[in-house]
């Protein structure tokens, strides 16, 4: 548990207490510790002898991560099991802030994890949540049932139509929801192309929007400069960037 002596820049050990396969590519890791963190913030996960990588928090109490197997580090993560130990630094970055009473969340690909954390906080505050979960195919739709358990209205879309809906990309589905549901604010996490399209929609509809962006990171604290996004740093100025309505 984080306390008054906590230094987020120093790694602390945590032990995996649960591992769950969420999709063919994604596993959920529940750890034995907790953090004082906001939805949208991230942690740096260190596996000694392998590397250190950033991951958004799916939950902070207990610390929960949803990790897709996409490279050497994440393959090593997927080999870990209950009882394995890893080290964390953080939380870092700017998180989401709750605005309005009806929130539209758009999760593309692996971007559902921080939005589940956000939805949990918003539902505890009595806010209405509509969620669009998008993926390339049905088997890759991430955390749909988790959103439903939180009491969110959940819709899906897939590139290939394997979810039973007409094939479509997330920005088109989001625009349809903006016209139908008239939310107070839009929150999104997903691939860069999807977020760029949603930023354009936010400006078109003059809708307050918060986008969680990913970038290559080494330090996580704004020193190395590896995560530049224009004239900003994703680790320090993001990962959540705000587009005013």
C-alpha cells in the first residue's frame, strides 16, 4: 500500500496473486498491492534481466494490469504465474477527470483497461456510462463483461463484423453514438489512428474529450524525452490529453 513515505520513482516488489486469460492475446494480472492512483495513470513494470515497460492501470486496489503479448517483454510477462514477483514504479502521468453525468467511453483494441478503471469510478459516483468496445474481430473484444458488470451500457463493433454487427471502424460507430446519445463528454483509449479520428470528431461536435495516448517510454518521468508527442511528453503531459468542447 502506498503511504506517506512512498517514492513513485523507486521500484517496489509485488507478487502476482491471479492470472486470467481475457482474449487470445491479453492476460489480466492481479497483484498483491495497491496504489493511490487515478484512472488513466500508468506504472512502469520491471522484470530484472529483461526490461521495464509502461502499462495503464486497470485497477489500483488491488493493482491490476491487462497485458497483450506483443513483444519480448510481454511474452516474458505471459510466462509468469501466481506467485511470481515483479517490480513497479509509479503511478505516473495525467489521468482522466470526470465531467458531466453521461459519459461515452470508446475502447479500441487493448485500450479497454484504463477505461474499465474510469468506468468503475464513474459508476461509484452515480454517472451514466455508454461504452463502445472495438476490435478487429469478436474474439479480441476486451473486457466487455467487465463493463457490463459495472452497469454500463455496452456496444461493440469489429472490423470484420464477427460480433454480429455490420463491419465498421470505431470512429464511425462513435459518431453514430454522438448523434443518438448526446453524451456530455467522450473518453477514449486505443490505436493512434482511432484517437486522431476521434479528436477530429470532438472538434466537429464541440464535445469535451479526453484521449489516452501511448508512446515508447524509457524513464516514465519526463527525463529521457523518448515519448514526445508534438511539443509535449506523453509520460508527463499525458497519457491523457484533453480537447476542450
